[in-house]
C-alpha cells in the first residue's frame, strides 16, 4: 500500500511540475528565429496557427515537400507560434504573447478577426516586409495557404519580399507546388 501511495504522490508531483513548466513566449520564439536568421543571413517566416486549423497543417506539409523545403530553408528561418486555440475552447494552449505579435505584424483585420494561418515575413531585425493579410479577399477567408490564382500570386509576392534572391526556377517550383496542392 505504501508503494502505491508513493507512486501516486510521484505522479501528482511530476504532473504538477509539468504544468508549472511554462511554454516559451512568442517574443522568445521570435528572438530565437531572429538570431538564427542573422547568423544564416536569412529572413523570418513567423507563422501563427492552431491545432484545429486544416490550412495550417496544409501549409506545413507544403513547406516540407521535397521540391519546396530546400527553397524555403535556403531563404527563411521558419518559426511557429500557436494562436487561435480559443476557437476550439483551449485559449490556454496559445503561445503566451501571441496576441501581441499577431497584432503588431498586421494579422488583426478591420473587424477584429485573425485569419489563420497568418504569416509575417520579416527581416532578421523583425521588421515586417510582408504578411499574408495582403491577399485576403474578405474577413472570412484565410490566405495563409493560398488556393486560387490571386492568392497564389500574392503569396509568391510575399515570399519574394523576404527572399529577393529567389530564382525564377524557385518561384516556378513554388507556384506549381501551390497549384498542385490547391487541386488536391
């Protein structure tokens, strides 16, 4: 019986310690991305997304494709911030401070909505170069993962602002990949 009580106490203590561990702050995630971008002479793609967001997962899958990943990796440090979990009833899952950064980088629409995934493209000093709101047709759509021709063009223009040395071949691969993904 004593072993059971000790085991239960250990589980409770470990669980409390795990809960007490704090998630990294959004500003710390951005700072780490900035440092890496400075070291590697790259821009930052700061992506705001949530676990329930299908387009967020679609964007991650796209960036990991064999033809796409080397292009993104050559030009960008990609950092993720969890934002929007309140829509699924879990606001405590959001990265602390994510609301501040999403507002700072233009993710808040005129109606007070944030369309996710929201992408902020910035230089290594965290100066905004472009964001994914530019291609939004209205407050109800997310353009973090583009699906139509206009959104794809705006998405590519956004990436080019962060990576002006993208080659025509790279842009062509990105565009073809987006068209293929949108068709699926």
